[in-house]
C-alpha cells in the first residue's frame, strides 16, 4: 500500500510539473525540458557505460541554436534527417539482433543523434508553425500516456501473444493493439474538443505517438537489459528515472516534428 501511494504521488507530481510548465508559457516549458534533458543524458550515459561531460555542452549548444533558429529549415533539416536515420537504425537493431552494438564511436553518435537532438525536437514541436501551441505537445503526451496505460491494462488482462519477449517479456500484441485503439480514441476526442488541428491530423499524430512511442520504449528496455538494470534512474520513486518516463515521447518526437513540418511546407 505504501509503495502504491509513493508511486502515485511521484507520478502525479511529474504530470503536474510537466503540464503546468507546458501551459504557463513557452519559456517554462523549455526550461523544464532543459532540466529533464540534462537528467536524461546523465541516466542514458549510465546505461551505455559512458562518462563524457562534453555531451552536456553539445546538448546546450543544440538546445540553444535550434530553439533560437527554429525557423531556419536549412539548419533544422540536416539535423532532423540524421536524427531520423539514427533512430531507424536503432529500430533495425531492435528487431534483427540480440544486442545493440555500442562501440565507442557509436555511443557518442547515438547519444547525440538519438537522445540529445530528439529532446530538442520535442521542445520544437509546439512551435512548429512559428507560434507556441501548448495543446499540441500536451495532446502528444496525453496520447502517449493513454497508449502506455491501455497497452498495460489490455495486455495484463487479455494478452496471450508476446510482442518482443526477449526484450520486454510483459509486452503483448494484444496490449499494443489496445494501446493503439485507445490512442486513436483520445486523438479523436482532442480533435473534437480542442479545435486546434483537424481530425485527420490528430489521428495521424496518434498513430505516430503510438507506434514510435512503443518502439522507443522497447529500445530503452533493450538498453536497460544490456546494462542489467531495471530502471535508468531513481529520481522518481516507483517510476525510475526521467528517461524512463520520457523514453516513448523522446523517440517519437522527431517523427512528430517531421510530420508537422510537412504540413507547413507541403501544400
């Protein structure tokens, strides 16, 4: 009972801090995610057995430059492409090989173009049109939380077929389908009640967050399995680390940002 109460309180505080930061202003949102980013980099470095303070400087550089020059598509595009390629290679490794090879050079490349740039693109999502739209990023988080919650509930009660048992034994195909369906439902409700983007766009956002969020969670699970740990950190009692809470949305954010930019530039 005490453990459940602790888990519930820490989860509530996390969600409260996140949502308040999003809706107060663009600057509180950026500030909180700068802090979350630093913590996530620290936790990720522990998982891949890397200790390099220069990664924090690289994060600050990318964070500052891309947020200041976010309207410069010629600056953003090459970094976005490198990020998407790096993440797709991680998906390939997730599916095709038992252990993700993390030799020294790849540790740095993955830290930069998987974790660091993905966190930065997460902060760019609500500004994709040039105007800060908090409901876009809040909706993306709500869809992700719904996907995670219902994937767990449906999988626990109806799951019979494992999704990727060697990586995450508790995840099932039925759970994934349940999370996917309820994500679409939440996307539909957001479209109806928020009057932000069209129904079609919100449904596509739901598909992106569900599929790529699940892949992000599985990739992080693989990194943790390789490191021989249950959680990436201990900052959130009952939940693990910040990277544990953000793994899905971090991985999905570059794909979401790319989709939103396509809406901007393709008639």
